[in-house]
């Protein structure tokens, strides 16, 4: 029984959105399950997919909060 955990930041992918949509989550679940079937032969009905949305302020990268990391990266030509 495989368990696939997908962590994403809690931010929207479109202007004004502050979270991933139910449709996007369904697509992630379908895709991850299909990948487990294709690569490892794990049946769809035995694969669990967990999506964890992490608040953006709880995500870091390169020793910085991700918003600061992105700001600095955008400032570099």
C-alpha cells in the first residue's frame, strides 16, 4: 500500500486565488496514482495520495523565507 505525499505552498496559481483548487488536487491525485501504477505496478485502489498545503510563511528556501528568496531572486538580472 503506497502512500504518496505531495507538499505544496498554500498560494493560488491564478490572480486572487489563495489555494489550490479541488480540480487541481484531483488532477494531482490522479497523476500520482497513475505514476505509481506505471512505474511500480501498484494498483490504483491500493495507492493513497495525501496533499499537504503549507502556509507560505512556513516554507523556506536557501536559508530564507520563500517570499524573501523569491524577492531576491527576482531582483537579480
